C-alpha cells in the first residue's frame, strides 16, 4: 500500500529528500495496517515486538489471517507461543515456526522450530525426550542441522551437544543401540 511505502520513506528505509520522522512513520504504518494491508501489520508487529507484546501479537495474527503464507507473521506468532508453559502454545509454536522454518534463510527460524519440537516432546512426556512411539530427536536434529548449514552458530553448538548425548541411542525407538553400529538402530 502507498501508506506503507510512505512509512518506509519517513523511517529512512528508502533514500529520501524528506526529513525522517519515526513518529510520522509509525502513524502511517498504523493507518496502513488498519486498512488491512498484511505487510503493514507484519511490520507493525515487528515495531511493537519489544515494547507492546499484546499489540504485536494482535498485528501478527491479523497479518497471518490476511496472508496465511506470510512467513514473517508466522515467525512472530511462533515466537509468542514458544515461551509459554501450557500445551496449546507448544503446538501453536510448532505450527507457526514450521511455516517460517520452511522459508528460512538465516537459520534462526529452523533453530527455534527445533527448540519448539524439543519443548513439545518434553512437555508431552514428562520431561523425557526419547519416548517410544514419539521421538522428536530425529526431527529436532534435522532442523538444527539445517540451521547450522545456514550459518546460525547457536545451532552448531547445540547440535554438538545433542550428537554427544544421542550417540548410542536408536533413532527409531530411543533404546540403547549396539556400540559401533552404522545406523544406530536396535534389532
């Protein structure tokens, strides 16, 4: 929308002859978001993320409702649900972060998705990550590797810890595997 673009100009994101004004940029961004522009709602969620969590959550929800393919809106919604301690937010964190992780370009989304999977698995099974029939470790490790391959250093460090921890455990059932077996699967 034109208001969103004008907001960028006032914020100084686009070279301009106009004097930059954060206040004017936010005013135009809000007006654009209120008119139903998905990108403006996502940008407003980003602006409010550290200062007004309720507004940021609302704007990310609106942006995702307007454009269900918005990986930025999905990322913000996933981040909001990631830190909660009740089951529903873990499911929602996994849902939204999986959308963002599939479009990940810098490794952060994949890293957070891996962590959300770990939290969900741990929460569902009383702190046990390796539960027969529900083993999140292969999926969590996959997303950590993707994050590491995209250059996200926290994922590299966590992946090294995980690989030491799960070195002798079957990837399918979580039972101890025979030392030296190539695929680490039980028989």
